[in-house]
C-alpha cells in the first residue's frame, strides 16, 4: 500500500473522529432538547438524549442561577433535574465561541465570569436568558433571532459531512476532495456567520430599549464596550477543535492527491 494512501486515511480518520465525537453525536442525539424542555414537552425527549446531554455537560459552565438541586455532588448538570427545577438548558455539542458581559450590577462575587454565553453550531448555552435581558435593555433582539435556519439544519449538515469523510476514506473518487474543502473551511465559515449576525444585531436596534444607543458593530474578537457593559469575545474549545479538523483534513487532501497522482502514473 502506498505511504500517501496510509497517511490520508489516518489524517482523515483523526478529523472524522473529532467531528463525530464533539459535534455530530451530541448534536444528533440531543437535537431539539432545549426547545422541547422549554415548551414543556419533556416526554418527547428520548432516554438516550438524557444520557448524552448529561455526559457532554460534565465539567461545563454552570450558571449561578442554576438551582443547586439540579446538580449532582460534583456540580455537574443533569437534564432531568434541570427540567424538573426549570433551569436554563443549553445545547450539548462543543461550544465554539465565548462572549461575556461585565457590568457594575453583576458583581464579581456573584458572577465571577460576568454573564457568559457560548455559541455552538446548533444553538447556545450559558446565561442566555440573562444575556437576552441585557439585550432588551439596549433595544437588541434576543439571541434566538440569530441564524434560526442555520441552527436548525446544523445537525443534518454535520451528519452529511461525517458521511463524506467515510466516503473519502473508502473510495478514490476525486470529487470527494472538493467536498472535504468544506471541512477545511469550517473555522472561517463559522466566523463569517458569527460576524454577520453580530453586525445584524448591532444594526437592528429597537426604540423600546430603555437605553438608546446608535447602531454599532459588536466586537467579534477581543474586548469591547457597549453602553455601560464591558464585553469579551473569544474562541473556546470548539473553535480549536475546528482548527484541528481543518488542519488534519487539509493534510488528508494533500496526501490523497499525492496518492492519486502516483496511482495514475503506475
């Protein structure tokens, strides 16, 4: 077997494994869980979704507003208790970007991380309700207005991309290389949509805000200022995982192209 053939399969399998474990599995198994819980339809949530959500939430951010009864002795969230005690429920896939707001009315001792929210391919997590309250204060729409169709189709797109990896590993069809460039571009694709929707929110302000501010571009990366709030916007674990997927997929494409050229010469 050609060494390039072995390399591209290894690189592709690593990228596929990261995508599958951190994004596809949690997004698919817990699809619509926050919406069903919020709508009072917990009976529609399958048992496997409870187990998957609990597993992926271990060690993640827990809001100070979360009732202690919803947590286990290690401070981890459990979906059934979160629903029972009407706690805020986020999505289970890897969080990609992190935004936090700090203000005098949110003291450090009560909110050590400010008011953080996390952006995922398929939704949000963190103190979303609190963030929406702040957004309403300045006349900004709630976060759920952002990219509703993209968030809805994200699990299906992730499944198709994962299936493309399987085909890429098993077959020598050259057109699969072009599809793999989507995976290479995932960090840029996410940042593009993220920046666009930040712009949209900042330029669609409403008059009902208690505090009137002019249209603005929220900070995409770094620290900023909005009215009396200090903002922080930075990548988190999911973004670095996307970068890893991008790098390994690029290596897989280059190795496979080399393998196909060598095969053609033979």
